[in-house]
């Protein structure tokens, strides 16, 4: 039986195009890593796989874990190319534990910093039992080796393995943000390896910060103002500007200029360009400011097109809403280079931060050396006048905040907190370019999601880690087309798309996955980048509308099933996606939950079925998109009362069963006779005293009832059609066999 594809139009509460407020997303599909074509890497006895460096030039992923660094094949991370151990020397471990730190956990070497240097070597730092240490490392001839020339890691790498930090290497210099002391109480952002430059240690610069990311933006390239590259630091910290009874945290972005060498007298060996600003990501459901957890720099073209994607979670766990906000580099630059400053005044002996309305010195405090400054005779930060330097030393905070693009989050979702984000770009069938976000969560999954004209679509949630361990790090390789994620217990890899897990044309098109389209000729969901240009017109993809009207109609399956009064009958119907609604009808009337019918996620149960329950049962799974309902699955069951003698359609089967029965009975009789003979012989020999009895009927009865194979199925889409009427005491094998089939299809 064929159903019309589009059932009816309109009347649905689905989001319409152009609606700006984001969906409180339900992922359309929930899938496992293995069904998505992923791989897991885990080394016996090694934990904390939370630092990664992509070396696409060498085809390896450098993975930093506790006391160990691995080089793994980028295409298949289960293929370990090399490994090097970096253990803490025993005396160091003892002294760490003597200072009150935990010997087993804290007094070990956690690899925290991994960067590529200009000469191809790598710079590595580890916590080394609360004694941060750095070293150079090379990967040559399939061999990973540390040079064992230990450098002091203070200020580059945290002492405490549980403390968050950020770092970046630019032109062979290491920029880092962490604590410089054992207690973890003195925060710093510094540049090192050559002459070191750092932040002033005062509350107005950094106050109890949590660092989350550092990004280099090449603003010096083709810059009309002769400006230079900058390094942006993302973090949250206690807000100095609010009078709040309790300490209130806010998100921030700070920046420094690449060429900053510090001041001559004021701000000697300190940043002359350190400025910071509040970063807002307004989530209506949360009252307190959301806090940034990770940031990804996405640049589709030259630096002026760059956008920062940040993930935010609520502070103080008051709500469960996480969000993604984006900030354009232009908006951030605008605030830093044109905005007003905040300044501290004393109100009744209490410090208060207000808008500065006096005159601002020239050159502008915090600005990099640009054409304007050069014209006035300032060629490096060391030349800057004291007035400019004192101003920025005392007023590093901007008055305004940076608002997200379009003034609101790109995505808000209730549930497990977001921990990390990467963004990939891909070209769709029609040539349009889309940014695909991969968001790591605290429950060990990654959300794949795209924004179509303000409408947020979560294409899938892929469960990466078996025991819901939080995703601690995400890395993207666009060249290999893979995503890498790390947690405390394992590292995994996952392809950016897996088109063949969509099972039908409607499923493939409704997914709105920019990587995939349905090929009407080869009859499969295919990767867009693998399509031959000549066959493009035969591929269906509809990202903005999810329009599946070119898809062939879903074929309905039709199954005849027998049941016996008093049995429980279960009829299967797979919804096909988390967004689909399953509807059941019996003889044309809708089925509702009652003490007879139980509608479950993918089955209808008829408890204690009686004669009156025979009839036509029809299940449809309907997914609504843009007000249009699409049928993604349809199954019809004809439920008949089982009666061998009167039902002609089961006659042959019954005959067959009766023949089997007869054969079995004969077999049992022969066996019984043989056994009797054996017993008699034993008696004759005098081994036995009491004879034993055997019942030959019990066994044979079990074969008479049970599960019938579907007698009739329509079309290739018969996955949902097989089912069993389960009789109280038998056919476990048959049931599990069927379930196995379903698992393979979905
Ligand atoms: C390292 O991993 C172990 C095992 O999951 C975990 O208990 C521990 O907290 C982790 N250590 C750090 C510093 O995250
Ligand atoms: C990945 O590498 C492992 C170990 O080298 C190997 O056993 C496995 O077959 C590889 N898998 C794929 C898909 O190449
Ligand atoms: C790998 O490097 C180590 C340390 O430099 C060296 O001792 C070892 O011989 C090297 N192994 C190979 C196969 O090159
Ligand atoms: C180190 O600093 C000196 C002067 O401050 C400079 O000349 C040199 O180029 C720097 N080296 C690197 C590797 O940046």
C-alpha cells in the first residue's frame, strides 16, 4: 500500500523561516560514535587525554596525557605511531606531597602546553608535580623524543592540574595566561621565551580569573591604519565594576599587541597595550551573566572577516541553559579603539568604577603602534609618553561591553553544559557556504548544528564517550575532515559527516545536513563533495526549507499477525528521528493510551489482548518542518485471532507444524524406548534400585504456538514491519532475533 508523501499542509507549530529567536534545540538524531564511523584511542594505564596539537604537516595528532605524549595517525587515531613518557622524578614527587598536595593525583606530570615552533619542533610543558616545566620535543623518523633540557615553566603552565589556562605561540614566542605561584593565586598573562613581558599584578587588571582561550588575529596584514597583529585572551573573572553583595563573575576579552615591548619607565616589562572589555551573551532564562567556557576563531577570509564563537554556561548553576554567542572582530576592535574607559572613583571611601569623562591622552592608551603614532615619532612601545602609559595602567577596563552579533545567542540549549566548540565550513549543493558548529558537552557528546537564516538546527548529537565523561578538548582538521575530542579517560575521532547513516530520502533531506544529499539515481544519501558535477541535478538537498517533496513516497509495510486471547501483543513502529511524532490508528480511529493500549517510543503494546482487538492497526511517523508534515515511516498490521482450523491463510503453516510435531513425537518415543531398554539393562545388571519416569509430552507442546514470520511485506522499507506476538512461555530466540534486525537498520 502506498501513502501520499505529504499528508497535509499548515496547522503546525514549527518555526518559520526568518524567526530569529533560536530553538531550544532537540537534536534531530541521537547517534553513537561507532555508528557515525568514529574511533577511540585509549592506552592501558594512561589517563587525562586533554591536550592536543594537530600536526597536519606530519599527518599526526600529538596527544598530551598524564606523564605521556602520543603521536597518533590523523586518519585513524587507533594507530599509535609513537609515544614518549615524561615522568616526575621521585624526589620532586615527594616534595610535592610534603607541601600538602595529593601524591597520587596532583603530584604527577600533566601535559598542558603543546605548540608547534617555527623550526618544526614542539614546545611542551607539564605541571610536573606542582613544579611546571617545559621542554622541546621532536617527531622524526617515527620517533617522538624530548630533549630533556628542562626550562622553567612558571607563568607558562599552571602548577595545579585542575586549574584552567590558555596559551598560543606566535612567531616563536609563547603567550600564556595562568598562575605564576604555587597557591594559584597570582594570575598573569605573559609573553616569554625571549624577553618576557607580563601583566601588572593588580585587581583592576585580573581578579580571580579563569582563562579559557587565546587567539592570534593577523590584524597587521594589509591594514590601512598600519596597525599590528594582536593576541586576544578570553576568560571570566570577578567583576570589579559591580557593587554586588556576593562576588559576581563576568566574561571578558582582553588583548595585547604583538609588538608590545613594555614601557621605558612606567610599565617596564609590562604590557602597554593590555585592555579588557566585558563580553555579553544574554540568555533570557538566566539572571546572572553567563560565563565563557571555550572559544573558536573562525576566519572565512582575511582577518577582517574573523568571528569568535564562544560557548557560555550559567554561573552558580541557577539554570541549565548553555549558549553559543558570536562576536565579530570588527565589533571588538570598535570598542577597544573608539570606546570610552572606566575609571575608579572613591564614593564615601568605597571604590566605584564609573565612565571616565576627562580627556584621553594622545597617543590613545592601549593602542598598538600604528601609522598615526609613527607620524608623531613613536616607533615602539618603549617610546610612548608616561601620560599614555599611566592612563592605561590605571584604566585597563573599557566602559562598554561587546555585544554578540545580532544582539543575541546563536543557540541556546537546555541540558548538559557546553564545554567546547569548533566550527567547520562547507559548501552545499547549491554553492552556498555554511558554518557547522560542533559543540562538546559535559555529558560526553558533541552537538552538530547549523544556523539557517536565524533558525538553529541541531542535526545530530553524537555520544563520544561511553560513560558520559565530559568533553575537555575539541580539535578540527578541515583537511582530513575529522574532529578529535579528548576526555579524562579516552580520546576519540569522528568524521564531520556520515551521510550513509540516513536511511531514506526523506530522512536524508529532512536532516538538513549541508554535507549530505539524496541521490535519486544511486538511491542513497551521499556526500555532497563526492558528487560528479553532471549528476548534481539528480541530488536532493534542501537546507533552508527541508523540502523533501522530490523524494519518492515512503512505502508502507503491511504485516499480518496472529494473536491468542490473553496474550500481550507488541507492534513496532520506529519514529526515525527525535522530532517525529508517531500516530497509531486502529480501524481508522486514533489509539490513545489506556489500560489496554500502551504507546511507547517505538512500539504499541496491547496488554491482555482479546477477540475485540483484532483489526487493522496503522502507524505513521510524521515529522513537521516549516509547517509541512512529512511521513518518514508507515507500518500497517492486520491483527487476527489465531485459529489454525478456520483460518485458511495459516493452513499450510499449521500443516507443516503438525508434521514437525509428528516427527518429534516419534523421535521422543524412540528415545524413550531406548532409555527404557537401558534402564532395564541396568536393572538386570543390578546397578539401579528405583526406576525413573519421563514425560514425553511437555517438550513437544512448546512447538505449537508462537511467532509467525510476517507473511506479507511491502517494499524495501520493511524494517518496522517485523514483530512478534509473544506467548507467555516461549520464543525468546525469535524475539531477540528480530530485535537484532531492527538494531542493524536503525
Ligand atoms: C585524570 O583522570 C582521572 C580519571 O578519570 C580523574 O579522576 C582525575 O580527576 C583527572 N585529573 C585531572 C587533573 O583532571
Ligand atoms: C585503524 O588502525 C588500527 C590499528 O593500527 C587497525 O587495526 C584498524 O583496522 C584501522 N582502522 C581503519 C578503519 O583503518
Ligand atoms: C628515538 O629517540 C631516542 C631519544 O632521542 C633515541 O634514543 C632512540 O634511539 C630513537 N629511536 C629511533 C628508532 O630512532
Ligand atoms: C628577542 O628579542 C630581541 C630584542 O628584544 C629581538 O631582537 C629578537 O629578534 C627576539 N627574538 C625572537 C626569536 O623573537
